[in-house]
C-alpha cells in the first residue's frame, strides 16, 4: 500500500471563489471585490458577489464532502471578513462563520487545513500601500496571530500563502488579476520580499500563540517541468529547469520561479543565480530578514497542474521539448502532463527535505448536466487518475507525500475567467445554487475508499 493510512485525501477551495455574501455581516471589501466590479476585468463582468453562496450553504456543502468520504478540506479565510479593515477591529460575525464551518467539518471527521491568504487582500490595507508598505509584514502577522487565537483549539494545520507567484505576477506584473497593476520591477521585488517576510512573521506569531501543537506549511506553485526520459542527463536538465530563475522578459511572469519563492523559506537564502540576475531591482536584504523568512515549517505544499517536458542538450543544459501535435488539453487550454506529478514532488522533496502535500491539482472542463440529470466528466476522472498514478511513483521513489487536495470541491469563480471554467467534482448551477455530484466525485470517493485502511 503506497499511500499512508492517515493520508490526507482532500479537496480545496478558496474564500473569494466560493463564499459570496460579499457585503454581509460586516465583511470588509477585498481587492477582488473592487477589481471584479471594474468594467472589463473579468469574463463577462463576473464577480464573486454571490459565487457558490457557500456562506449560507456551508452545511450542505460539508455534508456532500462527507458523503464523498473526503478526509481533509483545505479552505482559505477571507481576511476582510475577520478584520474588515485588515487590522484593528475584529468582526465577530465573520469569526462565527468560520468557527461554525470548522465545527461542522469536525462533526463529520473532516480535517480542516486553513490557508490564511488566497489572494483576497483587504482593500483598506491596499489603500495604505498593501505589500509595498513595509508595515504589511506586521499586518499579516497580526492577522495570523488572531487566526490561531480563534481557531487553533480545533484546527491543527495552517498554510500561510497560496501561490505568491500568481498574486504578485498576475496582480502586479501582468495586471490581469486584482488589483490589476503593472508595476516597475523594483516595486515588485520589494513586494516579494515583504510577502516572504510576512510569511516568516506569521509563522512566528502562530507558533507563539497556538493553543496546541500546530503544523504550518506554505503553498507556492510553478511550472512543474519533468524529464523526457529516465536518462540521468535528462533528469538533471529537468531539475535545473524546474528550479531556475527565469530572466526578466516583458510580463513573462518571472515570479513563476519555484526557487525564488521557496529557497528563502526553506533554505534561508535566495538562489544565487537570481540574486545576480535581478540585482538592479532588489531591495536591501539583511541577514535578519533571511532568518525571519526561514522560520522552520512543518510541511511543504505545491499546487501542481502541468509542466513542460525537458531533455538535456550535449552540454547538459535544459531544452524544452515541443509538445506533440494534438496534445491533450483541458478546457482552459492547460496541457495535460501527468508525469509532472511524479517529478515535481520528487524534485521538491530532494531539495527541501520536508513532507510534501499536493495542495491543488485538477482540471477545468465545460461540464453540462446531461439529459439523465447527471454530470458525466470522464475526462476529469481520467485526468485525476493519471496524475494520482504518477504520484504513486513519487511515493514509490521514497518521497514522503502526506496529502492530496483536489482542486476543486465545487465549480466556482475562476478569477479573471469568472464562471466560464468549471474545476469542481461537484457541479454548481449558479441560477439555483443546486449542487450535483459529478461522476468524478463518485470516482474520487471510490479511489479514497480503495486507498485507505490497508486497501490498495
Ligand atoms: C490558482 C489558485 C486557484 C485556482 C486554480 C485553478 O492556482 O490559480 O490557487 O484559486 O482556481 O488553481 O486555476
């Protein structure tokens, strides 16, 4: 049996993508509320105002999770639901919502994994300069402290940031996500550094204030490049390409780098290559900063969707192999590359030596309700199946993988793409808010059952 008995078979969501109730019960605005209400920023002007109405329907949703045998649920908190202004006064009604949600999960024996920040930054703090303001480190640490004071009596697992690469890259480099800015690289690198410091400061605050022994992780992402063959040279080339710091070319999402965002957190230093390449843009980086950023964490998460195939040239340098004609794609045009689920966890484990969680993996499809009233999504079943079989290979290679969170539990607001892409294993009818478990949901239930308690 490859998967451990207590393997966290989970699903994931994020607050702004599912909750709705955006002005209800004292919630403060986030940058995503403001951005999605601006003309032309999201697909057909979609917003998260109502989303999946999870704020009112969480009991129904958790019941479905339990019926599907889900063991762990990764969700994020809306910072401005707890602190409407980002700092200062706490909104008791917002706290109650999360407290009730946690109780409901525990009632069904579903382990909560809280992500502190999944992109919905409090608008009031953004007006004060957001991540560019050096006070942002303390604001985040205070928020983290409050969260553990409130919930760590019942919640044992916390994740600081989700995909810092994306909220900085899409939000401030490319301007396609909230708050929709294109800033100079000097500002962007200052923000990166503040986000990393905020991560470290939050870890300190959480450890000091937790009510029981908690575990803390971090959930970045990046292109999960994998070798074209089992040849040692190709493996080395893929590893190199996986961790390289890309040069800055206009809007190329330089922030997509794995090592720039993870070496400081786990190894306590930025990658040399990046320090040289980005020198002219970098803020002052002190030893004290690096010490703060590299507070020990307990597990390492990665959101893994796809990667590129890499082979070595005659000098061992990585060459990206062209995708074959007609290669598999998801509805969102993302390539289907299951092998990345073998190699990314392996590369990460070898470099960072921490237990690994796959904090997101899944695919979008343009699912419909068929005449029989069901939602048939064989493509998603095939996708998840192939990726999980590759994950087994990583475990067989000795990688300590402790959990897998399928993105997503239900269809939801896919950021700039609005409701046009469906990632859920539960279908959501946005007109009626009816939920229909897709075939993939039942498939996942079976997979979990047959991979738990000594079965395989
Ligand atoms: C991300 C976020 C999720 C997305 C998912 C599909 O990776 O962009 O973590 O919020 O919805 O990944 O794009």
